[in-house]
C-alpha cells in the first residue's frame, strides 16, 4: 500500500461494499432513530426543573455528545473511503478483499479476509489490511513463505489458499 491509499491517521481508505453499507446503516440509525430518542428524553428531563442535579438530563446530554461525535466521524470517514467492488486483475495474488489461508510453523491453519480497518473482526476472520500479518501477505502468491513481524519476533507462515468472493 502506498501513502496515497492511507487516510490522515495512516489508516487504509479501502472498504468492502458490505463494510460501507454497515457504516451507512449505523450513521442512519444514529441520526434518524437514536439521536431523536435521546433528544426527546433530554427535553423531558429538562422540563423537570433543576438541571444541575438532574441525572437523566446530564446523562442525556452526555449521550448526545457521544452520538454527535460518532456521527461526525462516520460522515467524514465515509467521504474518504474507497469502496472496492471488483476483483483484482490478478487473483493469484493476495490483495484487498482476498480470503487467505496460511499455515504456521506448528502446522496450524488460519483463514483471514483482508478488509479495511473499519470492518476488521477477528472472530469472523476479518483482518485489517493495516495489520502486520496483512501487510506481509499483500502481493504474495500461493505457496509463498511469508515473514510476519510479531512482538515476540518474526514468524514464518506459508500461503495455502487464496480466493476471492464475487463482487456484491
């Protein structure tokens, strides 16, 4: 990945269509559902009188600040993201969106999908392209031995499978 593919904080700007859809759904929910609910609750709490000792009012205002912060972040982030909705020209190499299976030195198999930093979820096998493992795998081919930097030192893995899902 080149510097031009990264955002202001060094995070990759790529996202899958499903990842973008999930972020847009969150933004819509926060703006159209959650914020109006919390605003109404704050309005009702404010009507009760003294706001300085009104826990519902204070908590509601804090919730609104958190919602507004997340809405601003999502709006800005969605503007800078590039949705990757097509397969790479060379599907024999590891690129963004690939499912990659690797075998470590102990013979353990691990399967990952390289996704954007906004959608990584190791419980699903989604690995951020910004992660050291993903960066080490990018551009590699089947049966390549790859050195992955870890806090304990370098680990060697072998790529045993690469495949891509058809575009959504």
